C-alpha cells in the first residue's frame, strides 16, 4: 500500500501524527457531507424511506468491518458514553460481583462502572499498569487474564490502550470471560478502522466505537454492536423509529409496544442523521476498499523504519506484538525536558501527550519523513 495523503485535506507544511486525537477529513467524506447538507434545501424530496435507508446501509458497512454477518446487531449512537451506558443499564449485578477495567482507560468507559460499583457494592477491579517498562505489554496482558475470576460479571476494556497503544488479546480475554460467565464490552474507538477486529473470534457482548478518529468520520456519531445479552433491554431513549412498523408513517398513532429485532432499540433518537450518516458511510466504504490489514501494515512499515533511531536515542516503545502500529507511546526513561511541547508545535509536528508518554498515531496519510522529523525533534529534549 502506498501513502494516501492525496485523499485528505492536509497542509503540506504540517506533520500530523495525531489521528488518535481526531482524524483529518477525507475529501470524499466532505463531498458526501455537502451533498447531504444540500438535500434539506428541498425537503419535499426527502421521503419516509430516507429516514431508514442510509442508516441501514451504514449498519451493514459497520457489520462488515467487525466481521459479523448480522447488521441487526448494530445501533447508531452519538458517543461512546451513550453506547456504554445503554449496555450498563441492562446488566444485572449482585453485591460482590467483579467489574474488570484497565488502569487509566478512557473515562467514558470508567465513570459509569465506578457509579454502579458504588450503588451495588461491586468489586471494581482495576488491572494496574506493570511498574517496569521491560515486557510491559506482556505482563499487563497476563495481569488482565489473572484478574478474570468466577466472581467476574463484566470485563469492559479497550482493544488498544488509548494513552500508548498497548495491545490486548481480545480473543483470549473473550474466551476467559465466557468460561467464568462474564460479559465482555470493548471500547474500540482507538482501533476500529485501522486494526483488525474479528467479532467471530472475540465474541464480545458489546462493541462501542466513535467515528471521528480511526473510522475517519464526523464528530458526534458512532456505531455499537449489542449481542443477545441485551436483546430485551431498556434503551436510553424510547424512540418511535426503533419500534416495529415505524417505516409506515401513516400508522404511527397505532402505538407499537414492541421494538424491532436485535439492537435497533438502542439507536439514538433521530438516528437518520441526514448529514452525518452519509459521511460515516462514505468513510467506512473507503476503509473497506483499502482494507484494514493493509492500512495497519503500512503503519508498521513506518514504525519499523524509525525504530532503530528511537531505540538508539534511549527512548522506550512497547515491544512488537504488544503494541499497535497506528498508536504507540514513546517514553524517555528519565523524562523529557521542559519546552518539548512548544518546540514540536513550533515545527508544526502534532502529537498528543497522555500520562507520561508522547502518544504518536500515524495513518496512511503519513510518510517515513514524518516519523523521522518527530524523532529528530525529540532528540534535543531527552533528559
């Protein structure tokens, strides 16, 4: 796969290595958004079927991306917190049940579990980050597996840690969760669209993903997968669109008690999202055309080329096999000098700073020269 920078709006003077913060916009996604925006200029041409057709197409694309053939299990959501809360309010806990989380995982996948643990006297078990950098990812995966015991009711984690890209073996976690009768919820926001996610192997009970990062879509929309455990649940919203027969507008006053099959009950209100849904559908179409595997391999090629320079400077990066190549942390064992953040900004090198790591997140719009520019800039600020 070659560099695809021409498909994006990126200033050539900018070194953008911050896709985990927010992706730049695809040109075809902008075009889809403009076309959708203009559609409301003539509302008489928006038919009842249009309230459902594009969102159903989006669900099918998302289902393909996570390797499931059942698009009825997909819901359209506005945010990760919304998707997680839909699941959380439909899990029955008993006092003493264990919830397993990762230390310092993203707040949207922490706050709700913290609140439930207080309300129901649950064991909120945080799998701590290993204290040493040596084989850190391997050790963290082992600690995660050890924490899942027969008191565990829920494991709710990320595929890659949002601060530094530590990779977790979800297939192994899913198998262990099923052994002990636990549910598995995955916040895939920092991986889906750039790292393979095979639901046929992972068998997660819920998968939540916002679109504005690696799905290359707009802000305030995302998709979620809900498995059989949530088929009879109570959604956050009692939207008329999620009820059986809602496509027939003439019958809407024949109030329907039953929801549509699968995850439809968990769709956000006004799921049609006439602008955002077509934009996200177009970005997923492009990702599926490129292929997630080739995209991740492209990023791996970039990292492999600069890895010797990173290590020669005494900087730390997670071991291959326990890190993502589209999102990884660079650490200086003795820390970085003051002024680094400003120096990078002055050179128009854009990364993130999470915990004690420089979070680097390239994509297929980057070239080797972008990573080289970053590594050379870091060299002057190592303690």
